[in-house]
C-alpha cells in the first residue's frame, strides 16, 4: 500500500520576512504516451518554483533548432536553465518495443528474452552509436522511486473512502478522466486504487498484457492527483476482507467489460450485495488497446522518426565535444 504524494513537493508556501516575487518554471517536451518518468520530471520541475507551465511540442519533438543549435542555448547563457534528474529504466521507446514484439519479458519475475535484448540493443539506435536520451533501458524498482511519489497520508474522519481496481496499464487520459469522475462523487474523497498482479492482468487481457509491469503501473497511478493510496497486487475479486480492512464506503468500476473470476463468479459480487457498487462513465473512449493498435499501425513511421531524432542528437553531442576541445588546441599553439 503506497499513498500518493502528488502536489506535496514545492506546494507549501515558503516563509519569509517580506513578500517575494513568485518563481515561474517552464518545462517542455513531447510527452508522447505519458508515463511515470514524465510525471517525475514534472514533479521535480514543480518543486523548483511556485508555478509550473508545461509546453507540449509538435510531432517533430525537436531538441535542436533548424540550424543545429541547442534549443535551450539562450536560457543556458542567461543562467536560467536547470535540469531534472532522469527517471532511469523507462522511455516511450521501450514501451513501444513491448507492444510491437508481443513479449512478456517486462512482466515481474520474468527474464528478458533474446528477441527483446536484440530490440533493446538496436531499436532507435542509428549507425554510429546510441543516444542516452532516446535509447532503451531496463526498469529497476527501488523504494526511493516509490517514496518520491508517496505521502503516507491516511483517510481522515469525514472522508469518503472509494475503491477502484484494475490494470491501469499505459496509464492514459481515459484513466485520468475515470478517476476524476470517481473523485467527484464525494465532497471529501479518499480514492484507493487496487492494481492487479501482472499474471492476473495477463489472464483476463491475454496477449502480452500488461504492457507495463506492476511496479511501473504503481508509479504511474501514484502520480495521479485523484489517487490517495495504491494497493500493490490487489485481489481480482473485491472481497469482504478488503472492504472491511480499508473501511470502503463506495466501490466504482468503469464501462469496460467485467471478466468473471477464475471460478466464474462476479468480482464485484460483495460490494453489490452491500449496495455500495457504482458504475462510472468517464465519457472517454480511449483504451490501452486503442493505443497499442495506433502504435502497431504506425510502426515504420515511428521507427524512422526515432532514428532521425537520435541521429540529430548524436550529431549535436559530437559538435559540442569538438567545441569544448577547441580552446584546448588553441591554447597549445599559444607562444
């Protein structure tokens, strides 16, 4: 069980003897298939000031200007540039590879297959090297990663405890819209999200689902402002023990199909018996399946875009190395 810490960092007013100018922070990116790595970047950026403004790039996702210059050169020279620490082990490229290869190597407790290793070593790698920003890396869960998103807050008297459960795979705007609707069902909501084990999700979704493993899905859901707590590895059926333990007032499910449990029973039988079950329409038709279908359909276009982007970034790195080495060579020739 991990409680969400969204909005904690940098949200408190800083004490001071007199009023000071508010610090506005600008952060931009492509944010294609937003994942917890993006969320962690925005969390860090938010902690650097009072207001965070986020810019979303066009489908070029350029990191260089048309003349090959660093897009952040001007703010760097002005001393107004800061970098967020990258979240190791996650990238859009990696997630795309899992969809295209239909592999289960990313599931918890499963080894990386030789096919996936070959993909990880080659996909998005242009001839001549590998870009540390675009390339694939393997996710490693640590307690520190979880702590960054957790607050440890327990439900307070008067709050309505609402329980939702599912895979929440490739956490997307459809999930966010659903959770927002759930959050709005009570004046003082405390939303608990139960995440099913990888093997459980694979049982009712099939293929190579879930695309993101349990640990990755945990961080993705924790990043959502509407979620207060996450149950890691929740039982598929909502049991009386679970409802009593968390003192659940309401259980919600979206409009997606409810697959019976392994014994053929309704996983929401107990909350329905208690009269606390509610079906919520998010008003959003986006699903994880639709995202995967888009990726498969546009595979060649994505690969070409990714390799072109990496080639530009590698060329820029090489130009920067040469520029840094130039003063040293000139000083060697001074008499």
